[in-house]
């Protein structure tokens, strides 16, 4: 006999705890556990990780558990790893034991990859646009150009890396990297 366990998100912003519990009881869940809502679904992931193989997990609706496709995918992977099944009673497409549910989840995985590619593309375009407009990317430099030159002169005079680093309140490794970039004068 397959054990059916319901999961109620205690602080779901969309459906009350009592309403979730009622829906799960009507579906025939033998046990109902209450957890907390987290945007990344971490509390539900921990719940799934504690389940025995073959457990049937039911939720009233997925937006009480997660808030993004990526986190839904993480949950589905955890459910599959535990060899359990998951069903959302208000969203029939979230059903890992039905063929149409598995297909929908694979489609969502493909959409997630496509979305990531679009995001990378938009970020790359924005970065190139900013750089062509004269913006400097990355962390601001701790030292000015005049300080760079002073560092090189101090090293040429025989000061140690530690002395220079303490003078400019930076790390020794930063001074070392900086000096490697500056061409040596013979």
C-alpha cells in the first residue's frame, strides 16, 4: 500500500493553512505535516529528503511551496532522488506519477534552460553597451594611477612589498599583482 502524505505550508501567502488541510484531507492523505513557506522551497526539500522510498506526497498547490521554476525543478529532482511521487491537487500538470505530468516537467526544464540563455544574452548585450559607453566593469580600484606609479617607484627604491602594502593600506598580494602589470624599467 502506498502511503499518502500531505504537506501544508503554514504561512503560505495564497491559501490558508485550514484550506490546504481541508483539500488534503478530502484527497485521502493519511498524514498531514505542516512546514513553513520559503521562496526557494528549502523547508519542503528537507521534508522530501526525510521521506521513505515510494511515498506519495501531496500539496494543495505549488505556489504555497515555491516561487520560481528553478526551485520547482529542484524539488522535482529531490522527489525523484528519493523515489517518491509528488502531486499538486490544484495543478494537475504537477503530477510526477502521471505521464502528462512528467512531460510537463520536462518541458519546464527546457523552458528554464531557454530562460537562462536569454538572461545571459541580455546581460552580455548590456555589458557590451555599457563598456562602449565608457563604463568600467568590475570592482573599483583601491589605488589611483598616481599611487600605482608611486608603488613602482617605492619598489625601485628597495622598499619591501610589506612596507608598500602597509603604506597604502592594501594587501601584499595586491602590490605583487600590481607590480607584475607594470613594465620594468632598466
